[in-house]
């Protein structure tokens, strides 16, 4: 071990939090289909606790929104989404 650098052996490229969050929304929308982007995104979540927590949270919200199509969304959340849409 003479080098102080950490060579990446064909490892996936690192992304920053901003890019991870950007990817997160695409991921939740099922639009993150590129293997390399997906790998980078997952790798970031592996070592970034804040993005991991965020992905968990957004995942739950996303599930709720999907369920709203099945009429299972709690009224409070439905109201909040309506308020949000009204503001657009
Ligand atoms: Zn992050």
C-alpha cells in the first residue's frame, strides 16, 4: 500500500446528494431505467444516510399517492395533495 489514493476498480462513479435526490424522483416514477444511473443512485444511498432516509420517506409518500388511485388515501393526505395542486 504505497499509494494514498483509492483507485476504483471499474467501480461506479460517485454522485452528490443533489443528483441523488434528482434520481430519486425519477426512480419513484419508474423512470430510472438506466442500469448505470440506478447503480450510482443505489451506491449513494448506501453511504449517505440523509439521502437514504429521504428515499425511505419519499417512497412512503409515493406509495400513498399510488394508493390514492385505489381510493385508499387518508383524507388528510388527499386534502394536502389538493391544496398543493391548487397552488400550481
Ligand atoms: Zn446524499
